[in-house]
C-alpha cells in the first residue's frame, strides 16, 4: 500500500499541478475568442508551456490581437486540427 501512495504522490508533482492550473486558466482566455468549449480544449491541449504562460497573461482582460494571433497559430497546427476532427467540430474562425 505505501508503494501505491508514493506512486500517486509522484503523479501529482508541483509541475503537473502548475501545468493543470495554467491550462485551466488559459481556457478562460481562449474560450471567449473561439466560443466553443471543445475547440477551446483542443487549442489549450496543443499549446506548449510558454504559450500557456502567454495566454494566462490576458486573464481578466479582452484578448488583444497578439493573443488572437497566438490562438490562430495553435489552432492551425496539425495536432490541433486532428483534435477538432476527433471532437466532430469545425476549426473555429478567429
């Protein structure tokens, strides 16, 4: 049993927790721009750590043109497009 507990603790590293919090926060920035929850999740899933940090900077403000451009860039990537198709949605128009 103690080995299982250690495994669970290792799965919840501070970096993992910070990444999850950052991604959830980034969703609040992306969602108003794309207007679709599934598309938002696809975009945030396919953003790298630096992109998440950039998106999080716009929390509590209206996304500006550079944020919209970043969202467009992430949305245009092949893995993000594949996520849209798997979710059965069209790529958002940003």
